[in-house]
C-alpha cells in the first residue's frame, strides 16, 4: 500500500487550501504538485477571455469572513475554522442584520445535521455562509448579527497545470482532473494525487508506446477553456481518456461511459472491471456530472469515460465537510492506483497480432511448458493456444481477452512469450 499512503500524505498537505476556480488556492495547489512532478507546467488564461460560449471570470480573493453577535461580539461562524463556511465567490459584505434577514444567506442540510455544505455562486453576484444544521439551530433568533466577508473580484487569471510525456507515438492517452474545490477529499483531491502518482509510474518506464497528457484544471470552466485552445490537437491525437475524480474512498468501483460508450477508453476500462474487479456499479452517460460533459459533447467527441470508486452525487458525504480525510483512505487510493496502472499497461500493450505459423505450433520444442509452468499448467496452455487461435490480425489484445473471458492485463504475459518465440507479430 506504499503509493496509497504517499498519496494520502500529499492529500493532507493540500487539504487545508481554500481552492476555487481562480485565485491563489489553485496556484498554491499546483506549486505543491510541481514539487512532486517538476515537469508540471503552470499556465494561465486571462479574466474576460472568451472560451466558446463562456468567459473566464474575474479572479476571487478572500481574506476573512465571519458572523458575529452584535451585542456580545461573539463569532458564531468563522471562515478561519473551515473554508466551506463561505459561499464560493461571495461578494464583499459588511452588514448588521436581523436573524430573519441573515437567514436568507445561510445554507445548511437538515438531512446531514453535522455537515457543512459546499455552495458556490460563480457566475452571479451573491454572498452567503454555510453551516451545519446543528449550528444553525443554536443561533438566537432574537439577536442581530454582523455579517462580514472581506473579499474582492478583479481582473486576474485562471490557472491550470499540464504534463506531457513523450512516447514512441504522437497518439495520446489523456487524463484530466480538477483542482477547484476547497477542502473536499474524495470529490476533488483524490483525482490530483492519483494523477501525480500515475505520472510518477509512467516516468519510471523505460519507454512508452503512447504519449501521455495530464491536465489539472478548475472543473467545467477549465475544461472548456482548455478545449477552446487545444481541441483540434486533442481530436487528432487522443485515443483514450479518463477524468480522475472520486477515486479515494473504499466503496465499490463505478464506471460511467463516454457518450458513445464504445471507445477504446470504455473498452479497456470495462475489460478490467469485468475480469479484475467483477463487482462494480455501471452507470449511464445520462448520470454524467464532471468534465466528461465537455469532453464528450457533440462536436468535441473525445473518447473519455470515468472509473471511480463511489460516484459523485451518490455518497452522502458529497459536497459537504464530511468528504474529509476520514472518508478517503490510503486503501481506497491504492485500489484506484492499482486499477489505473493496470489500465495503462493494457493500453500500452493493446496492439493487433497475427500468427507466424500455419496450424498449431509445436510448443514443446520451444520450452513453453516450462516457461509458463506456474499454477495449473493445462489451463495456462489452453489460454495460450486459444490466444493463438484469435491472432488473425483483426483482433487486438482486449478483443482477444474478451473472447477468452480474461483480463487483458493477465494476457500481457502470454502475448510477450509468444512474441519472444516469434510465434506472433504486431500488425
């Protein structure tokens, strides 16, 4: 569980930062990630820049925010205690209000009485505070309160990070994750820390068949801006892509397909889920909710899907203070890391193969019985022979794995043995 523990330690460092779609939070987070991946480039898009139908918003900065009783000066809500206490992108305010007036700007969840909800107002000027229902019940309705938010909006920039790893081919595998949620562990930080350690995994490989592109963006506006600048290149190069989010809890694996559902990304993910994981939840694209909304939109049509642990919107902790460092675990992160490293290995080895001999080859003279004599020899030989039967040049590794009812990751070893003995070759 080495990588899971390391990812969790990185998450602990990132967790206290007040992230939003713009501002110092994302920049600080990207700088910390760059300590682990020096090749991470931090890029920017100026406020006001047009990105398709959207416009990059002004940068948001907040110094402090609180609600205090006017008669006692006691702070009943303080942004310093939890950065979910303020509605994201709140405009500045300094007002004395009755409880009734204040209550219109308070947000809580009666169904989760101890949780602080995560609320934003990115694209319309507003202000507000978030608190638990139990906190709300303690407020004295007869008192007056002073609400203070020291924030400002100004022409600045939206920041994102990008890492490109060069392979033998210019064709790419694409990973996207987001860095815009304040102090949320599964639905935010699990994605960037997993992406960081997948990059480390790829950097250790002696060579790569595919090139790889990782982006760390603010959700929605970030993917739209990135697509507006890179769409033609992405459409030309990306062969499979994944949005990394909600990959740190210990729930069942979840799969959300691309809009078309039949891309290489879907095919590779489903093979591993069916034969390595087996017990997973399969969703429809109608259940979408993250940046796959942009990557799979008509006219964009990138081959992007998601493999998560508990899917966003399905766990009670989602978008509340309960999505914390107790909800995400090293074990959950490790399980996602192991899945995605296998997925990378499958994609790296997923070629079409054709046999070099007519009729069944003589395996004994090549010593193949000894080479693969672990476990049940007869089963291994049966798989090897069945693999050969379908190396007719039309099936790739995943196709053959699906025909045989096997994990494509499991067949990499057999494929390598057959290549070594020149019984098959790449098409």
